[in-house]
C-alpha cells in the first residue's frame, strides 16, 4: 500500500514545521517525518538550550566583574547538574508539543528514517509514501574529520547533555560552537583550549572586534591555539592525549574531553537522494533561487539542507521554508530576502554582525564612513563593569544608510535588531538619530555610535 500526500516534509525542526503547517492550513494533505524527536536542532540541541546554560556563565561573569564594586562573589559557582535540569525543563516538553501543534493543524506526523526510492517516493520503516512535492529541511550535522582518533570526539549535542563538566576540555575549530562553549565552560571552572587551524578565528566577523574578544577570552582562561592542526587523538590514563602541530613543531596536550566545533555540513547522506535524481553536496541540495531542486522539480529544500546564500541560522531556515511553501502553494518563483539578517556569537560579552564586513564594503566601492568606537568606558558598560566593548558602524556616505554593523559588548545582541531593521528598510542615520530612546538603556547608545 502506498500512502499519498500533496506534500511530505522531511525534517521536523522549526523550518519543516513552519512549511507543513502553512500548507496544511491551505487545505493540502501534508505529512512530516523525522528520525529524531520533533523540534530540531535549535530548540533541542542548539540555540535554546545553549543560551539557557549560558545564563549560569553570565551570572558568574557579572559577579566577578563587580568584585570590589559592591558585590562579594566568594563561593559563587555553577551547579552543573541543577543547571542541566533547568535546561531539560525547557527541552523535554518540546517534541510532544511540536507533535501536538502539527496534529492540531491537520499534519500527519510520522517517525522514522525517510529514504527516497524513486523520484517522488520514499520509504519509512518498510512503509511506502508518495507525494506531489517534498520539502527537505533536515538541517546539518558535524563535519566529518579524518585525523586518527576522531571517533573519540563528542559533538555539540553531546556537550549540551553532559551530566558533569570535566576539569579540562579541548575544542576543535575556531567557530561559533567552540567559542560559545569555551566561554561557558571557563566560567564553570574548566580549563579550556581552542585549536583553530586558521590564523583568524570567527572569520565571518569583524577582525578588529574578534581580536578584542580573543583578548577577553584569554583573560578568563581560554587558551586559543591559532594556525594549529590536530594530528591525532589517543586515549590516555586520564582522558585523552591530543597531538598538535604548529609551524612544523609537534606538541601533546592532555585533556579530559575533546569537542567537535569544526563546522557542519548538510545532513543529507541518509536520504537516498540519488534515487530521486537530486543533485546535492555538503552545502546542501542544489536549488534555484526559489528553493526548488535544479534536477527534480518535485523536490524543494530549505535551511542548512539547501545550498543557498542564506546564513546557517534558524530564522533564515524558517524564512526559506515559508518562501518555499508559498512558492509551492502558488506556483511562483519568489526568492528569499536575506537583507539585514543579524548573527551573534553568544560569548561573554557577545559578538554581533549584520550586513557587510568593512573589507566587503570597500571591495564593492562604497563611499564608506566607518564609525568605530571603543564603548568600554560608556555608561552602559561602566554600569556592569565590562571593560571590553566596541562598535563599528559602516555607513554609505552617498545615501546616509547603514551597510554593516559590528558590535562587541553586553546586550548588543538586542541592540543589533534595531540596526538590522534599519538596513532592511533603508533608514538613514539621520532618521535613527531623530528617535528618542528610553534612558539609560543600551539602546540609547545607538545615537552616539552613529
């Protein structure tokens, strides 16, 4: 027996759920399937639980900064087991809640590994399903590593479920995952090392602000090894022995845990896409601008599962999924709008970017005005005793509009939303400065940044 649908969504993360409910709401017969609990990476294994755990580190750091300024932080520490239980209070109900939302919207919820067996046909646990259209929204998985002993590494999912933090952790890769987790672990008293094979970590962020963040990281005990490769990971009497190579010299480090933070690739290898004639690679399904497969018109993809110009962020994935759903419903070829989408590294303090890097703006020949301020002495940061903070706003002189904004400081992940809206709507700096902000707030610093 073949079960037939108008649309089958593969992947029950936020993107897949958004598309499934949108199409079901228009009367389509829709099913969704996932081999993992419903909710996806962001809600269960990424953004949300990570930031819940970060709260503990925020409190520790805030108290230490105020040491000698009215706060006695002696004895203050993170109880990891209790913090993890707090995290589970949020994540554990998510899968059932998602299942209920989908079922309430008329979406058939399936559980198991989907695998294509034809152009418009999949199998799930020996049952066969067909559809007029499929949306692939399976997200990403850790990039495969090839050095000896790579099997000893844990990934971000494992880290976010650790029952206890060990005394020593080594993070592989100089990106989001390594920096965010290292900042969390360091505030909990763990000795942390980040090994980055490149010279510049967090390469998609402003290099001047990254340098400030690296210094701030070092001050809390994070040891960054640049231009360094891992040649082997071996079990040791206590934990693991990691062999590093830098400038032709080898060194070994003893650690209790090695965490994979060296990037991710589209999670597509188990779908049997070749049987569906779908062209794909590590960056995702090859799609046109409107998110339809270039080789099978019945297949669409969104988020990390699609090779698009969008950043690997949950809001981007959801936006793409909604565009794909709209295109399927209306038989249109609308393309996603990626203008003014901010991204944040949730270190302490956080590092923020929206729009162009300074180098990109100059390459485009923009008549650029760079408003670069050390904001560490400004009231908002003095109040919390943060000594590392800066802002770099890139303005096109010819239009008086913002083309890029880069921030490092407490609460700047909230401030960036105003800058993102300004870029999205093309607001001028004069318009932004004409607004009267609540004072004293971090948001009221925007006028001075401009």
